[in-house]
């Protein structure tokens, strides 16, 4: 899986996932 | 809302009741950031609409290595703008229901 989890020292959980392709800004 | 280059979206359906809501944040335009951005992808996190402050969460993202300190304001503003919109929508839903 392309997801990864980062837990901040304050306890907050950040989950890293792929950017939704369809929602990327058109350049 | 101002185009900060940092996009924040709901990551779940807003039922209008829950205080804590799932959000997803990603960088759309790296040129708008002051610091060098390491493309990590989208960051999913939960945010308590009643008790949390956008800038604090932005600071936690900096401390977790997603952004540099010089970009904490732009990340905080992006989260704050989205949170304000979510709250505004909720208020509007409540008032139109009455």
C-alpha cells in the first residue's frame, strides 16, 4: 500500500496517501 | 478562499453533527510555498471543529517534517479557510432547517 502513518508527539495521527489525481490542479 | 497553493478537503461525508472531522491536505502549487517542499503526497488527519486551532495543527505538520517552518502560516491559513467553510455550511444548514 502507498499509505504511511506518522504520529506526532502530541498524539495526532497523520496518514500519508497519494494525492487524488483527478483533483490535481491543471497547470 | 484565497488560493494558497495548499488544498484542504473533507475526507469524509459531513453529517453536520460530529465535532471531529476527517480532512485531507495536499500541495497543489509548490511555487506558493516559501520553503522547499518534499512531495510526500496527501496528508489525512482529523480536526476537532470546536476545540482545535488550525495553526496548531499546521505546526504539528511542520514538526512531523511535512513542511518547513517558514510555511506554517500558509498551511494554517489553508486549514483555517476550509474549517471556516465547513462551519459556515453547517450554520446555513441549521438555519435553513428551522
